[in-house]
C-alpha cells in the first residue's frame, strides 16, 4: 500500500471530480492520503475534505506564500486550537520560500517560527516547505528547536545534501515528489539514493509537479505517485512494493507520534 503524504485535492482544480481522482489512486494501490492545509482561510475546507473520506487525513497550517495575507500568520495558540477542533493530524505546510518570495522574508520566518512552537507544544508533526532557503530553514530550526524535539517532514524535497542530512539527523522525514523523476534531477537522485529508506516519504503535491512520464498532464493527481515510487525503488535497488510499505510505515509512525 502506498501512502500519498502530501496533496491538495481539496482545492478548486479537483472540485468537479475529486472522487474519481481518489478512485484512480486507490486503483493503483494508494491506501491513504494526506491533504495539506495552506491557509487559515481554507482550513475548514481542507478538514472537511478529510472528514468526508475515510482514507484521507488533513493538516492545518499557513504556507509561506500566504503568510502576509489578512487573517493569516496565526499565533501558536490559534494553530493548536484550530488543529484540535478540526481533527488535524499535523501542522503545516509552512516554512520558507525564497524562490518566489510572495511574502516578505521576515513574515515567512515569523509564520514558520509560530508553527514550530505550535508543533512542539502539541506534539503534532510539522509539514515543512523549504524552497531556495536551505540555510535559513536550518538556522530557524536550530534556533526554534534546540532540543531537536520536533517531528515532521521536509516535503517535496528539492534542496541540497546538507539540508537533507540535517533533517535525517534531527529525525525528520524527507519526502520526494515527481521532481525526483525529472531529467535535471541527477543530484537530487544522488541524495535520495544515499538516504535511508526509513527516513523517506513519497508524495505528489498534486495539482502541481506531474512526474515523468506524464509530465505534460497539467493537473497532477495522486495516482501518478507510482512514478515517484518506481524511481525511488530503482535508486535503492528494491521493489516498488518495498518502497510503498516502508514509506507507509514511516508515515504511520509520524502520525501516531502526534496522536500520543
Ligand atoms: Zn503542498
């Protein structure tokens, strides 16, 4: 069984056919889905989507792109309260995106720090988005979590080796998306090959980042996760089923730790 650890199938691109999308994924072996929150404004929609589907779980959090919008950038207390109220199994996605810089960096960092505080206070795992921000992500985690108590995942990993190894040392998981299948991703594949399978997750980040060989699909969907699973299996010299089982066990342990 494959666990799709990060997707946005509660969003408008899937409004017309989400159930068919889920069915196609189940048909290729996906047994659990995590829909990941990106804003306070849409937190209830994301949680409702999970409530309506027994194999879907949800998180609550504010993506760095939304951190400067009105009503976003919640306090740690607000995040924990909302997560409890909505039955979220984790916090995020949050973090730093210095690629698009849709929010000022200082606001992104404050928002990220609040999520780290909330995750530590609640023991919920944190879904971390880090894009072109390896050093700043490591610095903030070192500063906000000096005891290394945070559990969570570096999602849609596309950073450098140093960030990946930093995450694994801290007990964070590293999640690979369709980026792993792209022609340009030789160095990312080298990193994925060198990390222990016990530290990895797989995801699509749908509707974004369709993998090869279906990269032309403008709307990615969870069924396409099989291509990332296959790539990871090839890199580690194991079967796709082994990758599916180990990454599912990693995900279950992550979520259970938060529910303790
Ligand atoms: Zn995402």
